[in-house]
C-alpha cells in the first residue's frame, strides 16, 4: 500500500505586524515618559541615554513577543488561555487561580526550589536584585519620580508630579532607600557568582552551555552591579574620583543589557509569566472530559488539550492521521512506544517473524 | 546511535545507567516496554530518536527545545520550559518525560556531556547485547546482518531520525500503521495488566507507565 509520505513544512513568520507592535510600544513608552515627567519638566537630561535605550529595548521586546506569539502552539495557548480566563461563570475562580499561580511560581518560585536549593537561591538573589533595581531606576530615569528638598533635611518624593510623603534624609529608612541600588547590586553579584560557579563545576552544565547565551547575561549583570557600586564608593569615599568615567561605563553596560533582553536567556523574564496561562489551561482541561487512549483505554490528558495539540501539529504541516481514522496523538505515550515495538516485531525476517507469537499474528 | 530491538533482553541496564548522565542526574530517560507481555518476553527499548524535524520542538509554545549543531535534540531549556507537556503528547515515539513540580521536561540528549567528549552514551556503554550501540555508521554497520534504517512512517507522516533502527528485513522504513498493531486483541492488553502482570507492574514497569520522571 503506497502512502504519500508528507514532509514537514515550516510556518512562515510575518514581520510586518510585530514591527508595527514594536513601534507602537516604543511610542507609548515615549508618550508615558513625556506625560509622567510633566512635559519633561522633571526629566533628568543626564539620563537621556538610558531613556533612549529603554524605549528602543521596550519596542524590541514587544517585537520579539509578537514574533513568539506567531508560533502555532504559543498562539493556541494564548488564545485558549484568554478564552478560558474570561469565561463569565469562572472568572472569579480563574482570577484566584492566576493569583495563586503567580504567588507560587513567580514570587516564591517553588518549582525552582524543586529543581535545586542552590539554583533557587541563585535565581532568588538575581531576580529580586534586578526587580528592586528596576523599580528604583526606571521611574527615576523616566522622570516619573523625583525628589525635592523640604525643610533642612526632608525630602518629598513626587510620583508623576503628585506629592507623596516627606522622608527625613538622615533616618534609617532614607538610608535604606538611598542605598537600595547598592543592596540590589550585592544581591545580583552573589546570585551571579553562584550561577557562574555552577557553570564552571557542573559537568552537565559545562556540556550544554554556550558563552553568549549562558555567561554573557551574568557577566553583564555583574558589570552593571560592580560599576554601580563603584559609583557609590567614588562619591562616598573617594571624593568623586573618576566618577564620570565610571558613570559612562555603568551606562554602557546597562544599555548593552537592555539590548540583550529580547535575545537568549533574558527573554524568559517576559516569557515566564505565560506559565500562569498554561497552568490555568491545564487546570480547566482536567475538569473537562478526558481523552481516552483508544488502545489501552486509560485517560491520559484533557480532550480539549489533545484536540488543540492535534490542530497545532496539523498547522505545523505534520500529518499523523492513521488508517483507522485516529491520529497518533490520540494514543498515550506508552502505547505509542508499544505499537512501534509491535510494528517492528511484525517485520518479516526472511520467511519468519522477528518475535514468534505476537498477537498480531492471529489477525 | 543504533538500536536493535531483536537483541534487547529487557535487562534494563540502560535504564539504570541513564540515571548517571550528568545532564539529567538521577533520572532515567529510557523506556524498556514489554510489547505483548502475555505472549512474549520481547521488549522494546525506546530512547529519543533525534528527529531531523523534531515534532516536540515545534509544538513547544516556549521554543524551549533546541537542536544543536550535531543534530541532537536537547532537553527543554530550564528557564523557558512551562511544563505544558505538549512535547510529551506530540512526540511520535512517546519519549519526552516531564515533572510537574519542577515545571520541567527532560529527554534523552544522547548523553551530550559524554558524546561531546568522544565517549559513548551511558546506555550504549552498558548494554550487554549491543541492542543499543554507539559509533560511526561505517564501524557499526559492517558488523551486523541487520539493515540500518532511520525512517518511520506514522500514518501519513514520514519521520526521519538521527538514530538508526536495525531491521531484520530489507525495508527502507518502519511503518507504524496498517499491520494490526492498533487493533485486534492488543486492545485489551493494557486493561488486563492489572491482574495478569501485577508482579511485573509493581516491580519493573511502573516507570514505563507514566512519562513523569
């Protein structure tokens, strides 16, 4: 029997739509910078380089995200996830689930703890170090937050030009706030040191890693953190010695890192929150009718999931439809292995079967 | 890599040795399944066939599964894997394993820590019968009477792989359809395992029943 063997053909990627999304994202951020800094009144022109890099990087991340969503599987999860999330009757439960998943996966990162304690500590230090640093620097760079002197030692913070509470410049809280970037730098350096130590010692990591993808992000983060600490050291203890040079180096490393965000390892920062949608999808899928393997009759996955998967596989150009009307993805993984074994066993060896006594003989 | 199921005696040395691989320490990525336990002792060793166009990688929503320059399809990148398990259910060979608590998929990466240094993968280095062999095509093939084939046909889909299956016949591909493997008495096989094969179920095959590691 002749079967037309179908070859896989890749899905074409469109760049027009993502480019537009990228440009719009950059334009929106630019508008927010102008509005948030009250027509650039509170914008610090010394930070112009950082702002331009942030605007370009934001557009690039949006572009990359839009390209990523074009993958058939990603598109399916994205659409189905939104559809499930906004089901009217389940909305409250979905919001609760999403909050729980965000707390366990994104905040506590329990899944990384299961992968390894040191890995968790490493990731915890780097992630929270970067989040604290980003939360302090971006609003300052964009002019969304600025401080004004009030009285002799009081600082009043302004958010988008609106006054907040006054902070005494000499108390402990102010000291912690003003040194927030120093604390975050120490956290990032410690986390990156653990990561690099593992990458230099672990045989599995050594085999799989590449310098550009696995070392560069850590080295960039260390460069940012060390140069940032040098700025503090220069102003506190060395009377501003080489301050402008270090500031330039710091700016260069930050800009390089921002431009590195859409590529490689760092893209997981924007990609990872999708796990909230995936977990919701699987939870709802478990509540729906389950797919039963036609061969062993066991339930192995949600029917909605398998149906979506078959569509994705089809969109990718694969055709796993069988003679009996089923698709290979209808079968559980174990049965797939066994039917391949049985097919092998049914191959003729000269005049006899490879394995005598296979049940398929009796057919 | 060359797999000859005729030579497999079901000793599961490969399963044990696989756990020693540094890229997935402590977890075995090989399956040794009885193909029809009530009728034959024959077993089928399954490890990743490293497809030239890997379905697992293409159905991954996170683009986490990469093929390296040697054509080896790697485990999911740890920062990216979302534990969606699309790869587990899409793979035509039933190979990828997952762990929900770790949010992670892992699979055979041909012991890349070893093969990248010129060593044999763990499974091939311990297999006592040569059912799993690793070497150059020119070295292995002249030693065997079986025919190396790296193509499967699943329904309408032709799948080419980096790993070869040694066939006892002159076929150019293995057709996993149309030879009664999906139908007939085998339908009740797994249903009956609970009673017929309880001893082997509990002692040996538990890990093969689920793709969770």
